[in-house]
């Protein structure tokens, strides 16, 4: 994420308002991977987000899903990530329309029963 939300310093008598700040990021050693599966677990101190590839995205997978990436973060970082993702999805939906997350509603009628 190139943008990072930070709190602006509070002035006398004014509440601190969130301010967008540009943060320099070095991503020259980054490896990009695709994920269509996500599992979120955690403890009182941290949140654990596992990512993987589900080779059978429709129905119940027959084989275990291999988790290939795990991100561990504190809840403050998770809340900032939640806000950034929410804003990104809202912008996308404003341009391209609402994203339907129920795959059964997105399938064409003949393909829902495995028919072609």
C-alpha cells in the first residue's frame, strides 16, 4: 500500500483528524502471488491471515487447500488494513458495480447443476 493513514497532530482545541500521508515503499524484492482463499484466525494480541489457492472454487474442496502465505499483524494494523480495503472496494464498486460474493448467484443457470 503506497498510502498510509496516520493521525495528524492535534492542534489546540481541535480533534485530530485522519490525514493521508505518502510513504516511500521499496518493493524491488517483492514476490506477487495469487490467492482465491483466505482464512483469518488470531489470539488476543495478533491476527493471523492465511492465503492459498483453492483449485476447486465451486463447492466443497475435495483436497486440502495449501496455504502458501501467512501474514501476522497486530489489531491496530489489521484495523488500518480493514479501512484501506473497504475504501478500495467502495471505489471499485462505484465504478464497476456491486461485487457479488456468493458464487452461486454469479454462476450462469445451466452451470449451477454442473450442466453445460
